[in-house]
C-alpha cells in the first residue's frame, strides 16, 4: 500500500468517496468472471481518441492552447520492471474539477442500468463494458490501482492526478505534468502479465482499434500500430474492385473472392459507413478468425461488437462485412437492438442495400448469381416465409428449375414472360427431388397442353408458399390440385364425338375401394391423366399439400390423411385390369402396386423396399 501511495503522489491527498452506484460497479468489475479482459484497453484507447478528437476540433478555431504543436497521438507503454501499463494521449486533457467529475461519478441512470444488466449476465460482463458510460472502470478488471495524470489544453492550466485502488474512495491532487493530455497508468494484477507483451498489445490494438483516426504507438517505437484509414470511410470512387476483394480476404482469411460486395456511405437519416460481402460459401473458412457469421460493428471507428447478427434480418445472416456509425452510442448491445431507433434504421438500410446488390448481381452476372443461389437460395426462401410485412422485394431474387428447363435456373420474371397468352396462373409442383417430380403423374396434363411448371423440391418451399401467393398479380397454383382448372378446359368444344363407354368404371372403382379400404378416402376416374395410370390428390376440405408438407417438416408424428386415388380410364394398365376377374391374384397385386406407386411418387411411401416381393410376383405372372 505504501508503494501505491508513492505511485499516486503525496500521502496527504484528500480521499473522496465514490458514489454508491459507482462503488457497486467497481465491485462488479473487480470480482467479475470475465472472459475477454482485453477490452479494457479498447475502452481506454477509445477514451484517448475522443480526447484527441475534441482537441482537433478545438484547434480549428483556437490557437491559444497549451503546446499547440504536439502530435495528436496515442502511446501504449508496457513496463515490465514496474509491472505497469500506461495509455497516454496528447488530447484535450482535464482540469482537477473535470477529473473529479469525469472519473468519480457515473450518470445515475447509466449506473443502475449497468448493474441490472450485469446481474443478468451471469458473471460474463465483457459484452456490457462500454455500454453504460463505465468503460474507464473496466481497467479495474486487470488493475491493482490506477493513476490518471492529466493537463488541460488551457494555456494557464496545471496538471492534476487522480488515483484509486478501486475501493471506496479516490484521491485527486496537483501534479507536475509537463505535457498536454492524459496519462493512465495501470498497476497490473499478478495474473495480467499478458498485457506487458508487445506482440499481444499489438494484436489487441489491431483487433479492436485498428481504425482509430489517430496514430497509436507502442512505447517509444516510431512505427504506427494501427492502420488508421478505414477503407469503408473512403469514397467508392477512390477504390477499385481489387481493393474490396483484398479487404474481404483480410477480414475473413478466405482464399476466394466474394460473390458480391456493396459499399455504403449514408448521411441521413443516420450517418453510416458500411462494406458488405457475400461469401462464396455458406460455411466459414477453416482459417477464418471469425467465430460465427455476422457484421463487425464500429462506433466512430471503434470496434464494439466482433460479430453482430442483429443488424440484418436472420435470412441475410450469411452476409459479412463492416458497419460503422457516427450516431451509434457505445451503449448498444444485443439486448438493446430492438429498442434502439438508430439500430433499427441501420438494419432497414442495410437489408435494402443487400437486396439491391443481389438484384443487380442477378441482372448483370447470371453465372455468379447462380453460384450464389446454389449456396444461399434457401435463405432467400426463408426470408419470404419470415418477412410478414413486405416479402415482395425478395420475389425477384427467386430462381427455379422448370419442366421446360429442368437443368437451368429460371426467375419468376422469365417464367412470366414465357407463359402462354391464355395462361391466368403460374403453375408449380411440390416434390422430394427433381427426378421424382419430373415423373409425377400430376404433370401429365401440363405436358399435354405444354404448360411450363415450376419444380419446387426444397424442404423450405412449402413455407415460402405461405407468403408467395402471387407474382405480378398472377396467382400461383399447384398443378396437383384436384380442383385445377386449365385454360384449355374453358375452350373445349361442346361436342367431342360419341361419349366413351363408362359402364365398367363402377365395378373397377369398387375393387380399389374394397381392397385398399381406409388407406384411401375415395377412388374415382379422372381426365387429368394422360400418360400415367393413377395419382393421389387431396379430398375436398382437407389441408392443402403445402400445409401438409409444413406440418411434416415440423411435426415428426404428423400423419398425412388418406387421399383420393384418381385413375386414368384410358391407360392400358387400367383398361386391362378391368378385364381380369376381381378374385384373380394378379389383379390384387396390380391394385396394390398402382396405389403404392402413387405413394412413392408423392414421397409418402413409408417403406419402398417392401414393394420388391410384390414386383417380383408381378414379373413372374407376366412371364407366365
């Protein structure tokens, strides 16, 4: 304690009691179970940067200041012999009264909020530091004591020293400080020796304070540690494509170029700078320094969140990059995002920019957009399902394979341009995979009339359809719907020659009903089938196919209700089956196989391998 007093100044310095709230905060910080103690250095450098910024502004209009020719800079000085770390600046400095006011008191409302938030943080308060005006006090996580010496820019000022061990009081007294600015000396705890290592200090500075607008030096080194110039604060005209690609690789350690990037510089309604990237892959690179996807969030060039996932909607969570705002206070956290108006505005602007960038990529570089769609198409579909207010801007970003172009991607706009003049709906079909969908009996009638159908085989497609009901005022319609009405139906001639012989229909339908029992809701003939013998459709009043698939996605035990089995009376299998006696074993085998084939094509068969024995018996019967 004697050493501490000697470090602080004379033993006669009058102690001043901390306010009750400040005392509580110090107690929380000193005894916290921190995981990222290094952020105290970020906070002190940020404070130094603020002091330099104020000095810079003052010098624009006032030359009557103390030491006007000093370089505006920050110096971090480790001293192994004394076990101290010093952060000093040549900024605006503080008088004795300002030391007492600024370091002895925390705004009461901010203190209460911090204390309440710290209790909820279960010991890990690293994300709270700097959020409630308590950033300076975070140094007590690593300090036995702190001495702050400062001299104001005022030409007639005198130096003063503030000192505290983080207990109940602090002291302030005159000091013989020659240079303008502030020096924060931290006597490090025994377990804080890492902050004496020069390489460790450089790594911390480059991680958190790389773009502070003033040079940061280590000890007496002349080499600047921080880069200082933030690329995102430069004008887009000053940069080339290679500059963005290089920055992306520095940020992510990815070896490939991003699929797309966007540079934003906004003055209103908030001041914001941002560079956003679409990575070539959804997975993080093995070399990536990032722990998870998200945006680096800066306030006035100071990194306050390494990976913010709240500045973009969840469905755009694959986007990486940097966001920096002059209007953003340091008191922003995951818990305050929703209630912070600035953050809400930033989120809206960023989401709009991402959508705009992707739209441009689709129109200008189809090859790159196809690569993007392969990696992130499901995200966009989720976005349509989640975006309850305005999903329409995302519609233009969708790509589908179709019956006319099964190996190429088609946008809704392109489909819309190709649709037939009399076509009043956009047709789609749901299925498990492209191969089975292309063989679906539901497509018989579409092929017959040459209507193009969207192939929807992504598990998220049914969810997407809950919010995608029309495009360009044209409704989307499932080609598998039992009540489907095609334009050709309306144009059929009233007379089509002699009516077909339907006398055998009832007996065959009854066979199917008797044999399949409760497995089907009904059996009936249909004119919707041209090449296939049968299909399954939903009975009237049942949940539509889209909702059934959503329920199957979220409810493991959901059972699809029995469907209607529709038969094609013109198909050779159905015609010949009607001529085989009902008690013939071959007929029973064929009825079962027709039904299970329909189940299989719908993706509803519980055990496809169980059909093998029956198929072999049918083959044997055919050979005999």
